[in-house]
C-alpha cells in the first residue's frame, strides 16, 4: 500500500482496515482481540473465544467493505500479491 499510495495514504488506509476489522470482530464477542500491523501491508490478528464460522463470516464482511471502498476510491487497480 505504501508503495502504491505513498506513505501517508497507505498508513491511513491500513488504519481504516484495522478499524473495520476491530469493529466487526468485536461483534463476535471475543474473550481476547488484538490487532497489530505486522509490516507495511500486513495485519496480524490474535483472538480467542468466537466460533470459527463467526470469525469467517466477520472477515468476509470486512473483505466486502474493503473491496467496495477500494472501488469507490479508485484503488481497485491494486492487486494483492
């Protein structure tokens, strides 16, 4: 993201993604939820408590939100490698 968008916009985008993840994953009522940035383009999530299907559903919802945002912002040309 930083390479494609520049450091400031890339950081803002990653914070937005982390916020979406946190909000949606909190709705699964975890006993523990920790999200951190692993490097420029990766986030790590540690959580305990929810059923696996609830987590998968939450992540699918966030992925849909990110795709919609990227398309609206003209970022859908960026490809994940």
